């Protein structure tokens, strides 16, 4: 009986610390961050700004937590698979994606003159 109670107690502690229940919420919000970055990129229509928006979308999503980071990875892989514009451009986009997901400042890729709105 003591072993059963100890096992249940351990499971409760592990599950509480893992916060698995937040993952789907973080993923949905992370997908929203990615969509917002894409929409801003389309609205800005600014030359050489795509890497900035890639980094920003991934950074915003990853800051949500594990679910947001997962959403950013899945969405970018799916988009690159279907809409990639060549290996060289794809690798540059992926570098910007990783930069943002790793918590680095997306402004590293910000083109000069891009309005502060973005």
C-alpha cells in the first residue's frame, strides 16, 4: 500500500512539474505568433526583410514555451517543404528560424529602414 501511495505521489509531482497541460495552449499561441509575423511580412512588403520576420516569428513562438517552440519547428518545416525557393535561400531561412528559436534577438536580421511598427 505504501508503495502504491508513493508511486501516485511521484506521478503527481512529475506531471505537475512537467506542466504538460500547457503544451497545446502554447502551441496554438505559438502558431498565432508565426501567423502574425507572416502577416506583418506581407503587409510590410519590404526588400530583404524575410529573414527578420522568420527570426521574429520563431522567437515569439519559442518564448511561449515548449509548445510554441514545437509549433514554430513544425510550421517552418511544413512551409519550407512546400514553398522553398532553392537550397541556398532555404538554408538562410532555416538559420534565421534557428536564431529566433534559440532566443536570440531577431533585430540581427532587421533590414535598414524597416518601419518601427514591425
